[in-house]
C-alpha cells in the first residue's frame, strides 16, 4: 500500500449522458474537479451517450490533463463503448 498517493475520487455516471442532462453533468464534473487528487470514472451504468455527453467527457479529460490530475476509466457500458468506438475515442478513455 502506497501512502504517498491519495485515494482516487470515484465518479460514477448513471443513466443518460445527453443534451438534456448536459448542464447537470457539467456541474457535477466541475464539482468533482475541485476536489483534487486522482479521478476514477465509472461509466458502467451509462444507458445513453450523445455528442453533448461526449463533449463533457472530453472537457473532463482536458481539465485533468491541464491540472496534472490522473484520470482512469474503470468501467464502460455497452452504450458508452459503442459511441466512443464510433467516434474513434475509445482509446482516449481506456
């Protein structure tokens, strides 16, 4: 056990990540970024992902990169995987 590394904040996204949920998703992601430390993203229960949801995920990834915060995706639902694969973004969230 490495005591020097802070525990990852787990962000589990559930349900629809679409245009209708984009504002709430954005607020949740921004609040999570304020916490600091590594971030583990769980997309295992995402039932729908559209371009607005993808934009929010890409924004989260960019913000983590800019602040030097580690981002790890622990699980991806079939729905999220299909969209990320279609847009050739699966490797961005591996």
